C-alpha cells in the first residue's frame, strides 16, 4: 500500500507543478549573484561582438557579451569607453558571473594601464 501511495504522489507531481500548486524554485536571494562576485585581471587577447578572451598567467578565459554591452569603464568608474576602444594587449579587469547554463559572461570591464593604475582620460 505504501508503494502505491508513493507512486500516486509522484504521478500527480508534474500536474501540480504545471498548475503552480507547488513552488519548486528557490527564493530569489539564493539564486541572485551580485555583480563583482567573481573577477579576473589580465591581458586582453581577443575581442569581438559577442565574446572576449583574457589571458591571466597560463590560462585563457573566455567570456560571453550580451548584445549592446556597454559596461566598459576606467578603473575609477568615472570614464566610460566604447567597445571599439578595446584592443589586444590592453590590461583589463573583467567582473563576471556564471548564472546562465554555467557560461561565464562579463558584467563589467575595467580598463587598466600597464602599471595596473587607472588610465588617464584621453582627449582627442
């Protein structure tokens, strides 16, 4: 009898989930990652419309960029940069998370100079 009751509960579970009777998702605080929870600092190797590769030490990490990505700042956060101003060989700091299917995607990119100091604003 116990096996029958257990099987009946399992059979009803998909129906209950589709009707919204059972909430199976964790609370938002458990799934939400804060921006800057993970970051990497290194040399920019490749940049394109949908990804960026950064070399740090012996490893190369790839990050996805969402369409219309515009979160590129100087290290102090006061100056913004356009995507076309990034090029290979620059030192950058990438803040990222891995919420979507385990893929790393960049949340914010900071542009540093060779001495790991903020870049001065360029006029021109």
